[in-house]
């Protein structure tokens, strides 16, 4: 299969991952594993692969590593989005970049997407 065909036909699993990503409210995040668990299929690596290949058109910064570190190579772009959206961040001693505060920012997919978070 050539690249053009691959780009024009979104695999069903990729479509489901991107749908979940689009549903994550501003200021909230899910880990790669959270997305896989929410879907009931795949795993963190499969979700990461989908995001790497197809995630540019969705709020990719809302799907993160389980340690809260910002996506390597995209830290500044992600940090800008987190600040605009009010995503809870935490400073880490000895690190120049903050991490997402997963205790406060994590979204389980069940809360009202338009409502207050109560955090």
C-alpha cells in the first residue's frame, strides 16, 4: 500500500482513538494506556502509534505518557496548549520542563465533557 492510500483510508482503530482524543475536554488529559483501556482494545503502544501517524489533526497534547512528561520534540508546543487550556502542571526538581499533574488533569471519559471538573 502506498502512502497516499494509507493517508486516505483511516484504519477503524485509529478512527476510534482519534474520536476519544477529540472528546477529551480542554485542560484535561488521558494517558496512552487510558485511551486503550477506555476503548477496550489495543495498548499504550498502539495508541501511541496512531497518535504518531494520524494525531496531528486532533488535540494530540491531551494524550500523554503515564509519567506526565511532555512529548519529546513537541514540548514547547504542548506546554503552550496546556497553559492556554489551564491544564494542571507541576514543577519537577532539576527539570527545566514541568510535567502534567495527572492527579488533577486526568480524565476518565465518564465525566460530563462540558461541565466543571471540580479540581
